[in-house]
C-alpha cells in the first residue's frame, strides 16, 4: 500500500518538476521584450477600451503614445477623450498639454410628459431599428426614441434610461466624454460638450430642426427657432442650425441669459446656483405667441 | 387620438407558442402515464406528482429569488421535465431521492444555464444520470409489474431484474421465457414510463402528426440500433439477442421519441438530426453490448447533446442562390 | 390549366382572409384638397417643378426624377398648387409634398387618351416603350416601389428570356391585383405583350396562386379566345404558399432557376413585373396616361365594408377608411400594405401613394401583445426561411452587433418576408433584429467597396 503511494508521489513529482523546467525554458526562449513605459502609460488611462481615442483599446493608445514620443518627442494628436493626457505625457517625460474635460449631453427633453405618446411601440428594443419604423412615440421625428442604444454602448455605465421620463440620463461622475454614445445615437441627439468652468454649462435641449409649427404639435419643450436667445446673447455664441438654436461652447461664457428668455424652456443650464425666490419657476415659461417660423 | 401599435412586419403570427408545444408533449405522455399507473399503482402516481411538483417549485424559487427575472413557470417545461424524470426511474424509488433528483435536474440541468432554451443537456436526463451515479442500488432495483386489479392500488411492489439487466448478467438465453408481445405491452420490469412501447408510440404519433417533433431523429436512432444489433445477431444469435428485442427493451422508445427530440438540445436541420440520431443509436448499442451499465440510452443522448452545437455549425441549411463550390 | 408549381425551400401559410375578393373596384371620389408626396418610390424623391399658385392639369408632370433610381410624379387632379410643403407620411416623418386645391372637373393634360377603348396595336418599339414607362413614372406597385423602367433596361451581355408577371398576391387580405385581373383582363394582357416587346422576348408567364382560381380560368379563357393577340403568354398556377410572390421565389417556382446570391433576377433571364404595374404600363404606352391612380384594398376582420377602391394618389387614407365603413372600435394596428410585409402606420391621415397596395385595419386579437419568451432552438424559423438562412442565428449575432458574422451568414440575402417571425413559437421579433443587422451590414459593405 505504502509502495503504491510512494510510486505515485514520485512519478507525479518528477513529472511536475520536468514540466516546470520545460515551461521555464520556453518562457525564456520566447520572451517578448516590451517597453515598460507602455505599462506605465496604460496605467494612466481609464482601461475601459471604449475606442473613443480611435485605437483598438487603451493599450493600443499607450503603445502609440510611447512610439510617437520616441520618434517625434511629443504625443500631439493622441488623446483619450476621458483622461488628462498630461499624466501620460509626464510618464513619458514630456510636458503636459492642456486638457479640457468633456461630457455627453442629451439634447432632447421630449419626455413622456412633455411629448405624450400617440402610438405604442412594440418591436425590437433598438433605436436604430425603431428609427426606420416611425417618427417616435410622441410624433417628433428628431427626438429621443428612448430604447437605449446609447446606454448599451456606454463602456463606463454612465448612462441609464430614466423610467419617469423615458429619456437617457448622463451620470456626470462616470461620463468621460468618449463620444461612443454620440456616434451610436441614430438621430445624433447626444453631443459631446466641454464641461465648462466650474462644471457649468448651457445648452439647447432639443435637436429638432423642423419649423416651429411642426415642433409645437408634438412637444411642449422643443426649440421653435424663435431666435430670442440669439438676440439676447451678449457673446454671439448662439447660431441657428435650421430652425434650431445652437450654443457654440467655444464662445459661450455660461452667463445663462439665454435660458431666461427662452419661451419654451428649451435651454438648460447645469450646475448654476439656485435661482432667487422671485424667479422660482423658469421652466414654467409664459405662453407666447408663436413667432413666424424662420425659413433657412 | 388612437393609440396605434407600431411594430415591424410581419403583423400576423402563427398561433403556435412555446406553451402549446410543451403541453402537447405532456399530453403525448399521458397514455404512458396511465399505463404506468395501471401497472405500478399508487407508487407511479406518487412519484410523478412528487417530481413534477418539485421541478416546478425549484424553477419558481430560482426564478423568483436567484434570477429575479420574469416568471415563466406556466410554460409547461418544468412539468415536462418532472414527468420525463419520473418516467425514467423505478416506481418504488424513495421519495427523498426523487426530490433530490428533481432539484438537480432543474437547478443544475436547466436553470444554471439561464433557463429554458439555454441548457445544453436535457434536464430530465441530467437528473436521471445524477441519481443513477448517486444512488446506484435504488436506481437499479426495478419493481415488477403488477396490474392494479390483481395487486391492489397500494400494494408494495415485488422487485426484480429488467430484461436488459438479465441480459447483462446471464446472456441472451436468459430471456427465452419473455414474450415479445409482453415487452410491447409493458408487461415487464423497468423504469415506469418506458415499460409500454404501445402507449409511448401513440403519443409519438400524435406529436409527429402535430409537427411538434421531427421524425428524422427517432427514426435514425431506431434504424441505427436495429441495424447495428442486427449485425451482431446474425453473427452469433446465441450470444446476442434479436434486434427487435433491442428496440422495445429499456428506454429506447421513450428516449428516441421524447428525450432525443427535445428541441433545445437537438440539432436544427434534418441532416443534423440524422447524424445526431445515428450517434445516439451507436453509443446506446455500444453501452448495451459492452458497457458496465445494462442500459445506455440516457448516456447516449447526453453525449450527443454535447455535440449538438458542433452539429449545428457543421450542418447549416443550403442558402438560396449560393452554389456549393464542390458542385461546379 | 398548367400543372401547379411552387418553390420548395421554406415558406409558411398564414390565414388568407381575402374578405374583399368579391368586391368590384369602385372609383373613389376625390376630396377638395389632395396632397401628393414627391418621394413615392424607392430611391431619391422627385424634384418639384411647380410653384405655389400654379394651375396644374390632371396628368401633368409636377416632379421630375432625380438620379438613376427615381421616378417622375404627376398631378392626379386638376387644380391650383396651394403650397409645396411637408406632410406626415405613414411613419410620422415629414416628407416633401405638393398640396393641390382641386377643381370640380378633370382637365387632362394634352396627349392623354381618356376613353375606355381597348387599344391592342403596340406601335412603339422597345426603347420607346421603356422611355414612355420612365416618363410616366411607373414603379413596382407591389409595395417595394422600385422604378419599372430600370427593371426593363436589360444590361448589356444579358438576355431576358421570360417576362414573369407576379400575380401571386401571396400577402393575406390584399385583393387589389386579383380584382384588376378580373376586371381589366384584356388591358392587362396587352400590358404583358408590351413588356415582352420592351425586353425583346416572346415568352410571358403569369404566375398566380391557386386561391385565385377564377382569375386563372378567366385569363386562360381570354388567351385561348384571342390566340393571335396574346401569343406567347402562359398562365402558371402556383401553390398558395407565402412568399410565393417573392421575386426570387416566383422565378424559382416557374423556371426552376435560382437567382445567385447578391445578384439581380436578370441573371436568370427573368424580368418580374407586378400586375398593377403591368396595367399601368398598358395605360402609359397605349393611352399616354401617367401613373396617377391605383387600386387600394381597404380591409380587416372587423371592417364593415371591405372594399377595393380605384384611388388617385394624394387622397388621405382616413377618407378611404371612412368609405369602407369607418374605423372600427377594436382596431389596434393600422398597416400600410399587407400583414406580412406592410408597415405600421402612426397616423391615418397619410396620403395614398404608388406603393399603397392596401390599408389593413387589424384588431386586438390578431395583433395581440405577444410576450417574448426564450428561444427554444426549435429551428422552425430556419425551416420556414425561403432563403435557407438561419434567422435565430442572425438574430443573435445582430443583437451582439457582430456584423462580420451576419455577413458570413448571408444576412444580405434576407428578403424580409417575415416567415421566420410568423412561425416563431417564442414570439421573438426576429425580423426586427435581422433588418437592423442587414442595414448595418449593408452600410459596412458599402463603405468597404467605396474604399
């Protein structure tokens, strides 16, 4: 009995030892030399492999950075949208470049309340497909379909569909502004905008370029292209894209004046101090006569 | 305004659904169940009720508290698993063993993979094989048939060997006293659902007529077993029994028509189904003739279940307008 | 009657429900204002050539084709252009359209023969016929609305052996083609002759499903009575099975040839034209009348008067529904087209167009909420697929956005007939996902070929 035990122990022990040696030799023989800087650079990146930088993943971007740093002495043009590339530059012994943090912004407020459902959708839960089938529950052909293609694509878990409104919500703490959602949205509703100073930003929460009369039919908070904000803006930061106002983030100083004049409450301000008691209900704007739609 | 429904075409659907399919299979098993109650009395009924109830309860608990997904307990698939499991064990199996087997069948055989449609192996067979290797004695002590009008409804059954068991132990001559007609009618020992070939075939014909199962799988299994065992019978009739006995012994009919045809775990194309059936037939015969167990249908089906994804990959339907390169 | 033929791969048999089969075609009265969409065919919408305030005559060109795959649009009525604006089509999207305030009486554009007289003599030659078809804006009126003149232009090096008239009408409910065959038999047959002349062939085959036995008998009888006139035309009965009227399926059923994957039907020497389009070709070539009306079937299980209307384009669909007995209470789905391939309607005020073969009102029972369950891998979808595809697999890989795999599994061969989804016992929206995958895969292939 003890003999059997001994033999099996010996056989397996020797086998293990021999294989260990073989493994060691193979590992040494086929070792791939890699620049340790790649690992260090990769460590600075988020590691979500979202592809927002244009490379296959974070490691690919790190490799490209190391390579370009060695060849040209800079990492210009290589950027992870969600990370301060200065950290990577520091690792590689280069000077840091300016970094502007960005965030995804959903430019539609056509919630179940603001744009009540006229039809009932019963099909595949894919926006890209629903987009080919109909204009949308509320009838707005430029509005959010609410089936969450963006949510499925987000690598950072920064998006979810709000059950109350049926619209996607961006979690500012998780969003890195990689832009995958913006590319995914079949209606181009999501835009990547700079977070702005003190995380304050102003944007038009609508994507409908149709004439005002058509927008009003389907949505109570859609931009009708009245151009009031355009006239109000002291910095000429607002331009018209079709019948839709667009705030150029490069020119916008986040004063928030436009939001106050918008008759539809379509301009949203984020992280502004709470309004004073007198102007408590800026969203509940007085009904105004529809301005003559502007044709472009 | 009218709230119209927006959906992609087609806007009409056949009235078929998963529930209907499952309940049709259950209906097809009823004749065999009645025969089993006739032969084994209270034991058969009790066992069936226990396995079905345990399977349903297990599935419900797992869906409700572990997966926390939609409850699909009324789709009939758990009932079917319980029924098939009961059909595959001796009628006098202790109740606690049946409960353990049912929990294993649903819990490990089905829900661990994500529920109906995602399990690679037939859950009833998983449960059966689990019990077979865990409780070998209880699972191979077969009660002898005793029609209830003779023995009474609640009588304890006398145990005895199955035809295949006898064959394994004592060779072909030991079966001389058994009549083929008795075999077909179920007047023999065995797992309670598999004893009566006629009752099973009635159910099978119903399923084929309602297009629930495809005849390709069972036919290829039976033909393979027949041909394979026939060859050995011709070579040496004293050592091997005739092929027609092989067809009606053990769980071949039950396995071929009700277990191997399980949609989830069998191939999709007809060519794939034929290969699948031939494989089951060959493995069954190999186990029956040379294996340690007297019966091999369960193992054969489980082994071929594992090959199903491969078979599905290899045998794809011919795409319209695509000419096979070899034909040119 | 010729022996019945069919295609063999896949197919399903939905309930036929041809309620309006015995309803003769009625001329639909025109409303005060009609709205003529400019994009009535597959491909680019036409370019508007009239302005607000212009007076237009019935049959006058108001939109010219833009691009290779596009078709002209003509005014269906006499009146004044109220505005050129956008109108909601059946999907709820805004599309460009011409609004015309109608005058009481039709004043036809010059050159159009309005009489009902049967003109049997085909004067134009092949090229002139194709030009005429193009000029008159004729498209495939089965629903796909592919411009007919593009079909008739046989590419160099190819030869059209057969003209196949697709009279299968395999969609349940719809009866517009069937009524046309019964009521305009001679005109239709001359249309077939014109098409045969256009592509230079002497063989024309009309494929009809056997559930339209009256039409088969009538066509056979007419052809036999006028052997000299309709030489070379044959009627081929086809088994009643969906999708018998799929272009590839009807070619396979009639000639036994398979259109190679990714190729056009002309590869098999066949040109397939729809019944309504054939009749339109007759009117265009013999009477110089552009395509301004069509037969529309308005039907449904709870519709009071299922009807076949001859309707000018631009009439809002709700008027047609009104004329068929009004919108029943229990309607949950309105479909533009047939139940298998038609499109869901968001608003019933959409204008009728060249592709509006039917307006189907479905009740809750037919279009009930279908709860989706897990795929049980039964393989019924693969069995039902007339193209030999594996819908369950395509559904899975499309859902995973794996477009290499969709392409490898021939997603582009899908004809979107819906047989897979029809037969699925787990109620999975297979076709929705396949369509999505097909669109994405198609875009990837296109981008690759442009590189």
